């Protein structure tokens, strides 16, 4: 396989997580177990542009299907993050009723609802039917399409250029990253700005966040690789912020290379130098990753086996893609984790892909009084522990596995 961006042959393997189904392909009934398909999950790194990327085994349109069940609005901390972002951008770039904002991967309107509150005209682009429907219920105009150069040309012909474009946690999800980025450079007004948020590859490597690897993530991004890709596709990075979401992310600000209305901040050079100092321009940091992943798997399995032998009940919280990657790689089944609790009603009554662990509502915890709750979306650990604080009433404890196995009383 060649690099998705620069077409250089790939030779550096970051990790091989075996075979598993797509992480958001939840099963509706036991009858579907026999029809489930699994695919290899392997990530390689380009030695030239340093883009980390999954090896192609499945078409993206098989991943983001009509019943794709990820909805952003079920996290209160993420909603607060979105609201704060909107106010920051409105203030910094002087957005108002005469501005136009486009969000790509707008999901269920989690962010654009706050844009509408400020009276700023906006458009959401969201390819998954379930999320787009939820956004329209909030009276948010939403195009149910995949974004790329073709859609950008179509919108441009309709006179829809943006003062601000927003793309949170989607840059990793696109198979043709060059086509995707080119669409933004086309749709921005001459003074326009686009911001991208994505988990920082540096944190993934240093914190062994291997559960953020799944088929829907085609790329794992450093600022160095993003800056390289943008420069080849009509955009220039002019600022960057390091933010805590998703275990450590970057918010990158970009502008058209042909207009450059903003000076380039020293923070861009600083973050790239941090990546260089961490060894990300060399091969060793990538080659050592698999060993650390195996340790996490072994530690979690040892814990679950010990609790099983002692007659303790372990359940999990958060039927998210992170948990599916972790549990399928570790080979965890319902005999070790009885069920997974989730707030999203669209997931309740379904089964996790691959391991077939049932998904239930939160009320089940108060009935069963489990001894341990394994928190799968560790990036929301504190929010979840506060939400489930009543688990302590019967002596229950919380467990997280990444980057190290920890039990919280």
C-alpha cells in the first residue's frame, strides 16, 4: 500500500490489532451474529510525510451507513466544549448575522445549535442519516452528503462560501484526505478561516491510546503531517491550540494560501518542534508501540480473569468505538464483562460488534449492583464517574485500562 497523501510506499508498521468488525456496526439481534463481517485492523506510517494510516480493507461507505449510531449530544462536556468554541470563534473572527458558517461532519447539531443562538447563518454537512435527522429536528439546515471537492464545487456554484468552516473529529475519517482538504480551500471566502480538531498522534503514542484506532479512522495525525497535507491542497496552517478533548487534541486554524489574511503564529513552529523532540520524525517511536499495546491487553485480561475467579461482577460503561477496539483486541466476551451501559437510546437493546456483549440502559446498574464498572471512553472518565457516583453506595468501583490499569474507589 502507498501513502494516502504522498503515495510513498509504506514500510513502518505501527500496530496490528488483528481482525474485527467496524467499531460502530452495532448488531440489532442475535440473528445478525452469523452475518457479521470482520476485517484486518492494521496501521502503518509513511516515512516521508509521517502520516499514520489504516491499511485499506473496507470502503468508507460501508462504515458510515444509515444506522451509524454515534451522536455527539449525549456528552455534556462535549456540548460545553462546542458552546465555548462557538463563542470564541464569533469573538475572534467577528462573526454575526452577515456571516456564514459551514460545519462538516455536523453530526446531530451539537455545535450548530449554538451558532443559531447567536443569529449566525449556518449549514451542516452530515453523511449519516440518523445524525442528520437529529440535526434537522433542531431546525438546522443539513445536507446529507459526504464532503469533498465535488460537493464544494456544487456549493460554490450556489454562492455558498464561508467566513468560517468547522471540522471537528472528521479529518481522520476521510479516505481521500487530499480531495477532502481541497474542498475547504475552495469554499472559504478570501478572508475565511477553517478550524479542524483531531486527536494528536503525539498523545496516542505517548499515552498508548491504541483504542482510538478503528476502521472508521483512516488517518492518525500530527501537526507536521497536517501542515504538509494542507500546503499541497491550498491551505496554510496559521495557528494551533493544544486542547484536552479526546485524550489530547489539536485545534488547527487554516487559511487560503493565495490570500493569507492572518500571520502565522509561533505556536505552529513550537508544536512541530515538540513532535520532533518526541521522536516523531524517526522510526523508533512507532516501532515500539506494539509492545506497549500488548502490555495493556495483558493487564486488563489478568484483572478480568482474577475478578471472574473471585465471583465478582464486572460491567462496562460507554458503548463507543474505543471500547470495541479494546475489547475485541483483548478477546473479551460476555463471560468477563456482562453488559455495556450507554445513555444513547439508539444503542440500547443492541449488541457490541465482534464481542456481542449486550448494551443496556443505565437503570440496570441500580438493579444489579456490579462490583466493577469498566469505563471504556476514558477521555470522559471524570464526567462518567460523577454521573455514576451512586455506584459507590454498594461498594462498587470504577476501572480504566488506558494508559495503565487503574481502579478508582
